[in-house]
């Protein structure tokens, strides 16, 4: 019955938009991996008849490419909807006056912790930052349980992180700064560099290096982690700091772009992406954790009910992300 209600609501909005929107298309920019986001967008096209024009980020410039494009296009918007893999960059856009408010009825049962108080963005389908390790190289008793363990001498040269200037690694580091403070965060990064951390090109590169046994373990996202487990039986996953600061939870977010060319179609697509059906598809395709209640998911997908999350202020973390960019450039390039 609920599915019928959602479909009916989408149909009604579609009829309304056809009267006020001359072009039957919608433009979406997304930082979510194309292999996972494109099938969802194709499904939307098939169900609604609205043509989707999508712009995807590359793996190496994850989140940064489309973010900079949206900022550059502020005075002449070309995009209707931004689908981000995390909330931080969405908040950057809000703070720059690029987003438009929209409260979707589809997301009523999603916790307010994953929504903007002013309705400029809404979260759904979350990932978490986790550690993956090679079971052939590390005994279970030797696997790090805290992110701060990665600075220990026994892991010297055996830990990898993706380039912190891009993607969810930037978000993760910004979250650390906003949680434990600048001084402790900088000390952690200094100790990590001293321990010869390997800076990979992307989360996918971290995954590959761990699978191939080049290093013991590395930080990545749950979608890459579960792909790694599919590719190799020798890969294990750890949700870090379950006795400490908790694991970073990263919901996808959606926001409309202010003065966009196809705003009504953007709302239709946003409602579609926020549905339980979409969350179920993302849980199956890339191990994302639904934010709606009672979504059918594969048995191996962890529940947020059983994970201690890092307690962060997304707004503060977004501000911190911008503040530390110059520091991260120096840290990344310092030999």
C-alpha cells in the first residue's frame, strides 16, 4: 500500500510539472560512483519518462569536481539536483547560497539528524568509514580497533588512505578535526605521516592494495569494503572506535539547486531517490544502510542500530573542511 502511495504521489507531481515545465528532462550532478548511481537514474527514466542528464565525478576527484562546477555555475545554474555521497559538500553549497529548500513528504520517517533544519538537504542511504585488512597478513588479534592505532610502529608503512584532498577521506579528516579538535587532529596526522602512511589515489586504490597484499590494511567506505569481500575471501572489515569516538556515518544527501532550469522535475527525482525502494536497491548493489525504517536488505548489511556513530555536527564539519584545505595540501605533498 505504501509503495502504491509513493508511486501515486510521484505521478501527481509529474502531471503538475508537465503543465509548468516545457522540457521533460532533469539534470543531476552526482559524486556517487557511476556504477551504483546510473542504474538508479535509469530506473527513474523508465518509470517516469523524464530524461535524466547526469554528470558524474571521477574516482580521483571524487566530490570536488562537481562541487567546483556547481559553485562556478552559481549565476547561471545548469543543474537541477545534486546527489552527494556525504552532507558536507552539500552544506558548502548551502552556505554559498546555491541550494533551494524542499521538504519531501517521502522522507518523513527519516531521522531529523539526517536532514537540514531549513530543508536545504535531506539524507538517505548511509555508508560508514571502515578499516579493511588482509587476513593473510594480519591475525585477528593484531587488527587495529581504533583509527588512532594506525600510528603504532607495528603498522609502519602498512596502512593506506585515499588522497585526503578528495572525497570521503576529506570528510573523515574534517570530522576528526571537528570532534577531537585541531591540535589533536594535527598531531594524529603528523604521527600518521611519521609512520609512513601510504597515500593512495582513491578508496578503490586502497581496496586494490589491500586485496593484493601490498599493505596490511586501509581506510575506505563500506561500499568499497563489501566489494573487496566479494573479490577476495581474505578481506576483513572493522568498524573502528566502537569503544571510543565511534565510526563516521555518511548519509547520501540530495538538494535542489537555486534557480535551476527544471525545478519541478528535480523535486520528482528527489522524491524518487528518497524512497524506500531506492534505499533497498542501494543496500543490495553497494551495501548502503537505509535510513528509512523497515527496508528489506541483504543479510550481510549492518544495521545502524548496532553501530556506535561518531557524534559530529555536519555544519561545523563542513566549515572545518574548508578551513583545513591548505593544511591538507601541505600535509599530502610534504615528503
